[in-house]
């Protein structure tokens, strides 16, 4: 037996597995690194996050990612080079974190890397006849495995597409296994670049689902980067709070087929771009709108997309609690819009035992745990929710 396969077999049979989950989102803030201890699998999964941090990216690295992100036309040489560079860079950052935490690589069983999304192309968005759903994450898993000496799982989204999904959102798998409640209907709301939520009816009911709903932070981030070079986001909604919502622009932003499409659905910054915003400004006749009013309207746009999707997707007779994660939870104006509408405070996933900043990284660690120790969970007959294990394996030797 190949020694790598023998090692993986032994890991699969361990009662407790230590898995590092990695996540890098579309805001390019940095790399989320979560050291997770798993026991069990499927609905019997239990998890302890022993260490977590977000390692900030260097400015030049962020700019390199931005140069190829969400562009129909990009430098193929740069994409090819960054695929290798990112894998190697993630390995370096992991080794630095482990050294700081006093953990040896021998104590780590697996690494689970989401990679860096550079283009997401579901069929409903690209609308090119005879072409399938597609998505692309770069950051080669072999480089990560060789750099760290740890078996690495990566490229999780391709299996989802191959099995009939759109490659996103994958949060439903982790949300269902970790956060389902026998007594409480829960909405797990993640506001990253794109906002998505998972509805978890009480008692592990078959009515659960997950969907993207539209922009979370992406349009606000893109606009602030355009208007305030050197800034990557509107910290504490400082600019947005100086403006007021422009109703004609808000209505124009919602005038797009995506918002009428059935659930589940996915999207990305490829659609919700500065061009999308500019088209809405022009079609609504708001060419003289101030920057603060644009930002205030974009915050309302993100909030309204979330609110309307929840009201449309969740049964009327199902009272629920909302648990929040993602960078948008730190935007006070965005959160205020949602809380005012539903008449309650949004809760953090921290009250369920998972740091909201770490949640996405934990999700991919969980998918790796399922790939080696589980894979038997039946997620029901849900469109866009195939019952498959995900992740490609890279051996270090």
C-alpha cells in the first residue's frame, strides 16, 4: 500500500482528528486559519476550535488578487503564477501560525483549504448555451501539502457542481451538521462579499436549505475602494452613516432577474460589480448622487435583499432566531436595517460555540472530516444540495 494512503487510512480511523481549516474570502482581508478537533461525523459530529487567527495579507498580494478577480478578461500568465504562489504562501502562513501556537506539523492530521475564488459562473449568470455551472478557486493544494508536509484537501466546489449543484453556497452542509436544533428554527446568516443564509427547521427536518440572496459587502467594498484609495471597506459604516437612502436608486438596484429567481441560487461580484451600480445610477437618473448617499443606499440594498429572501424562503408559521457571521456583522448600519425589520437583535454564532469570524474556515475543515470519516449523511432530495463528499486530496510525498 502506498504510504500516503496508509497514513490517510489511519487518520480516517482516529477517534479525534486535528484539521486546519483555511478560508480566504472576496474581500482579500487575509487568511482565516482555524485549528479544529473533530470527533464523530455526520449528525454525530462534535468540534472544538483550539486556535484561530486571521493573518493579514500584504498590500502587494491583495493588489495581485484584485487584478485577476471577477474579470471576464484577465492575465492568464498571472492566474497561472498565482495558483502556485498562493498554495506556497498559505503553507508559509500555516507554518508561522503553528510556530506561534507551539504546535508541530506532526500534530496536524489534515489541512482543508478553500483556496481563493477568482471567478464564479453559474449558468443563470453567464447564460451561454450548452455551457455548465462553473467556478474557479486557485491556490494549489499540492504546493500546500509539500510545503507543510500535511495531507491537504482542496478545491471543494468542483464536486458540488459535478453532482448537479452550482458550487455554492456550501455553508448548508456545515450548518446542518453543527447547528441544527431539536427545538428551535434557526437561520444561519452569513454576510460576506455575498450574503447567504441557511434555514434549519427544528428537529432535523427535511425542509432545510441554503441560498445566496445577493450582495453583502461586495458593492460597498468596491465603491469605497474606488472613492477612497487605500481603504478596503467602510469601517463602522463611517461614510454610509453620513448619507441617506436614495429610493429611486434602491429600486433600480433591485430591477434584475436574479432577485426573482427560485431558491437555491448563487451569485458573485461578477454580477454585483461597479458596472452594475453605474447602470442602476444611470437608469434611475441619479447621476449627481453624493458618495455618502450611494453608500447608504448600498447598505439598504444588501439589507433588503437579505430581508426579502428570508421572508420569501422561510414558512410564515415558523418563528426563528437569526445567527450571524461574516464581515458584514461589523457594519452597524447594515445590521441595524435587519434588526429593525425583524424587531429583534441578531445573535452571533459565538453563542452556539463557533467564533463567527472562524465559521467559514471551520466549515471547510468539517468538509474534510466528512471526506475521510463520514460521507453517509443523506441531505434529502434538495435541488442544489447533492449528498456527496467534497475535496481533492494532495499528498505531501
